[in-house]
C-alpha cells in the first residue's frame, strides 16, 4: 500500500515570489490582495480567512523540476511568511471539508487516473494499487 504524501510548493520558490512579485520561470506579474474566499495557501496548506488574510496569486508549474512538459496554473500563497506543510503530515485536516480533484501521473506526465473526492475520505485513494513512479496531485 502506498500512503498519501502531500507536497507543498518549496519554501525557496515562495520566498522568491514574495520578494519579487513575479511568477517563477515565467516572470509574469503576481497579484497581491485580501483573500475573498477560503482557498488554500499552496505553501502552508491552510485556508485563507476571507476578508482578513492577504495573499499573492501567481502562475506556478506544479511539475517544475520533475517533468520537462510544463503545466502552469494559478496558485495562491500567503503574502506574509508561513510555515511549509510537512510532507509526512498526511492529508491536511483543514482542507478535508471541501471537494478536491486528485490526479495520478506516471513518468512523462501521463495522466493515469483522476477522481473527485467529495466525501473527505482521501485515504481510500492510497488503498488503490498505484504503479511505481506514480505521482498524485491535488487540486
Ligand atoms: Zn501559507
């Protein structure tokens, strides 16, 4: 059985975005604002407090450094420093209450499976057999 490992954006990437207000690799301008919803910060994986927390929106390639084919998309991080979520901490409890799409990839960024988890039982996905080299991404 393969356990779930949740990998947040690297701290050095987050610090660079905060310092430059530019997207890594692409250089697109990042946007800072007061949170308008409870989307998660992709560094600490905590939900933003709408109307209170400040956040930065930027373009991030979730396969950067892993695959040659990019897959950029928009992500939020806290504008102020926050602690990176530990890869060994299991599924973030704060995110369990909202539906998430889970994708499994093989090497070469080949999509093997995609599943919407709306019942908060993410651990059942780890009970499915996964081929070696599978990478699972949460959205
Ligand atoms: Zn954060």
